[in-house]
C-alpha cells in the first residue's frame, strides 16, 4: 500500500481518532531503534531465532557507525538476506535518510529483486508510522535507482560488474558475489570479482562508510578469502555453520581460513546443534550433507571451503555387487570419445570410454565400462556393436566437443546409431565440478559397481583424479549420471547442439 508523504500525518490522526491505532508506544519506539524489532514490525510473519537476533544486533552496530566492515558467512535459506539486503537498507534510510545505500549481488536480477522489496517496505503503512518524514521521491522510483524525497539518501542496485560508477554510499552491501560452486572455482571469474571490488565497488564507499559482505564461502581465494588475507584486522567476522562444530573442528577450520583460533561458536551452541532449528532441523541438515557431498557441504553450509587437494573419491564409497536389478527405472550408456589415433609427442593418448549406468530407488549402478584406444572408424564400429549388445531400451548419450568438428562428429555418430534413443550434449564446464553430484551420491553410499574385469582400472582412475594421468572414465561416469537425472522420451530421439 503506497501512501504519499503529505497524507501520512492525516492518516495517523484518522486512525487514532477512530480507535484503530492499537500499537503500543513501546513497540513503535523499539521498532525505530532496533533492526530486529523493525523487521518484525514491518514483516509480522518473520520468525526470529537466536541466530537472527545475533545477526540483527550486529547490524545495529553497522547502523550506529560502530562497525565499518562486516562479513557474514551463514548457510542458504536461513533468513540472512531478508535481514541484510531488504530490512537493513530500509531501516538505515529511515534513521539516516541523507546517507545513500548501494546494494549488489552476483546477478543484477537478485539485486533488483531486493531493491524492489526494500522500496515496498518504505511504501508500507507500517514504515510510515515509524518514519513519517522518509518517503521515496515520486520522480525517482526506478528499481535500479531511487531517492528519498528532499534528502540525499537513496538506493542503487546492480549486479557484480554493473553500473554503480558515479554513485557513492554510506552503506554498501554485497549479497553473494558468486552464483554457485562452479563459478567460484573459476580463477578467471574470481579475478574479475576482485578487480570489480578493487576498482569499482570499494571507491564508491564514503569515508567512515560501512561495508557488509554476506556470501557462501565456495573457495579459499574468493573475495572474502582475499580480503581476509590482506586486511583481516579491519573486519568483524560472523561465521555461523549450519551445524555447530566441536572446538577442535572450529579451530581447525578457522586456522585454514586465516581467522583467529580459540573462538567459540558465536551462539554458544553445543556441537551438532543446528543454526536455525525451526527452519532446518538436524535430520534435514544431515540429509542435505549426504546429498551434496562433503566438499560442497563444508563450503556452502559450514562456511569453511576445503582445498581440492589429494584424491576426491575414496574406494570404500563404491560397493561391488554381483549384478544390477533387472527392473531399473532407467538405463543409459554415456560415451566420452577420444577418436584420435596415437600422435607423435603424445606417448599416452586418451581413451574412448562408454559407461552403462542404471538407477533404481535412488541407487545408481555402474553396470559396465568399455575403455579402448581406437581411431575414428573403429569408434563407430565400437559404438554400434555396444548398442547392439545393450539393446534399444538403453539410452545413448554422446559428449559433443566444442566447435564445428565436434558437431560434425556427433552428427555422424547419430547416423551410425540410427534407430536407438541417442543424442548429444555439449561438453561444458569444469570436469571436476561436473562430477561432484555423482561423487556426492557415492559418498552417501548410493553407488554400486557391478563386478567385472574393469572394476580395478575404473576405481584406480576415479580415486586418483585430479592427479590421474587420464580422466576419461571420470567424464563418462559424470555424463551417465547427468543423463539419468533427466526424463528423456524413448523412440530414437536425436538431439544435438
């Protein structure tokens, strides 16, 4: 509900005279003073737990000018964005309407969404009862940039790398500069974010201005990691794991992150106590941990990214069984081709690998793996012969390499496999990252190997990546798993990019 500034006083008098203004003076007073009370007042459905009380109290220090640099590491979907990126800007502008805010995120769409919610809060009747003199200028209302009527304050919203040049801020917020795990693993993207911080974002912050950075710690060398390495003493840090650590675990993780050791859990939780039990109980969190795997869990939910060193997969994750069930939900054969003969200067060329995998009731069966060094003509014969043996109920997935030659090759292979449910998908992204969902299932005990002569070679490669001399079986297994995640129609469907 939008109410013009000029009508605010009349509205309050009208409500009072009609006996409809039932708010206690103490409630209004608290909502003007404290962020958590403000949030509950303007968003009555908001449920606060000790975690939210701690975050809000820390943000009160930002508003008061007592904290100038704050990093908050907390798991997703726990209510931190509502406090930091929506209610905090509205509260800040209510108390300091002459001091502008910059709101950023990895994507402009997310920053604009938060800006829209903040703007809606300022236009609400509840807000106008608290701060009747703070209204949005009707001539400056775009979601990218809006101003406070008659004041210097306002809000600019943009994605990382977006247009904030020319604007200054007393409060500058970064709500996750990285979209996901894969993006944060890219050295090129991490460098781009750092340059954006260094040359664009940081210069926009006024003297004695405040910066609030909330993010998922996907990588040691992400934005937070670099800032902690260079200026850790300038920042207040709140690292709030989804599941409380033992003191030994916390010290180990803090040391790895470059944080002081010996600090207890900020909420005083006992080990294994969840951060926000009304949102995520311990059982749900442990199920999430099993589903996403230890690497993603440590970063996304515990705020402690681990180095990707050593072997990523462990042998004991893969149980060997005599056979897969007959009546599986789906069965695929995924090919990773290396259709080049041995070349001079390459003593150990890649292999062509075809992995057959099936799934039943959440258990994935690696049924058969073909691994050969063959030339282009032999690859066609091998794929056709294997398809004949597998039968037409087995979907076939081909990995399409980049460029025109990759497209031409898969078009040829689809002709060779005419009559089967076959298609190709582009080979994109980092191969380590692409395999992580499959490894998460393996770590959770949901992958079985059907006993065969290929088992030892397959396990040797899978448990040696990223240091293995070859990763063709790794790629093929990841592709087979991806294919099983999608419901594909049967009957010789051909698809390629």
